[in-house]
């Protein structure tokens, strides 16, 4: 294995997990996880932050009922109940 320096200043992991069996999941229709991820990606691109901030789709982060969930790295900040309306605030956190 090769050890490398993290290529991004910050990363936001967004749960986009989908469950087709009726159990709650951040990426299920109406939950908003997929829309949140897309809105964050668009905002990062629009602000010219691509290559500095990475928006990464994540699988289940295990707090499903509180989702959509996101996790900021390396800040260690966990966000629950996040919507696309929170994107400006999240971007602010990522650029501080
Ligand atoms: S489905 Fe998002 S935290 Fe479990």
C-alpha cells in the first residue's frame, strides 16, 4: 500500500444510502440525501472550490432516523437533519 497526503483540504461525506425495503434511509425518496449531495457538489463547483473540497457520497452512517447525515473531515463535525437549504452554512464551515 502507498501512503499519500490527503489531496483535499476538506471533505464532506454525505449519506446517500437508499433502502428499497421500506426502512428509513437518507437517500430514500423524500428524505433529501441525494438532493443535498447534488446541491453541495454544485455549490463547490460554482465557488471554484473543486479540487480543494471534496463532496463524497457515503453509505449508511448509522444514524438513519436523524438523517440526512453529513460528516466534515478533518473538522470532525457531524451534521444531522441536513437539507439543501443548509448548503451555504456548510460551505462556510468548509472554507473557514
Ligand atoms: S441511511 Fe443515512 S445514516 Fe443510515
